[in-house]
């Protein structure tokens, strides 16, 4: 059965607390989650979730990520076309190839934020 919320009075917009927004954002952008599913579950417009995310990113402090440089023995080094390799917290690995356009490399790094 569908649920309906009827808003009455002078205020026609719903209000979410900062804690609710943070919880919804964390759930929506968790690995493997789909924003449309989270929006439907919390009865929030998808566009509003993206708007909250943009606002949160504008307010966020820049974060430095530690980098580790490893001198690998001969024969185990990067493939010659790999310009940078990043080990991710979840165990994944991001490799940026030398042939990648600067825009693509910037988009990949921005997506990790």
C-alpha cells in the first residue's frame, strides 16, 4: 500500500535535520548503493540528495591523503603505461594510465573524494 503525506498550513516544504541529511547522504553514496533506491526509501527527491551532496562538498575542508612510494624490485614495477596507482581503503586499486586525458584523470580523482 502506498503512503501519502499531506502537508497543511503555511509551510508546504518538508524539513530534514542535519543528522537526517548526513545519514541519507551516507547511505546514498555508499559503495553499491543506488541513489534512486535510497531516495524512494526516505521519500526524498533524487535531485535534492544531489543538491545536499554539492552543498556538503562546498563546505568540506580539504583533506590530505597520505601517499606511499614503494621501490619495487625489477620486474615487478608498474606497467610502462601506468602513470599513477592508488590503493583504496576498501582494498581496491585505481590506476591512471599515461594515455588518459587530464580531464579523465581529474574526474577519477574527484570521484574518490
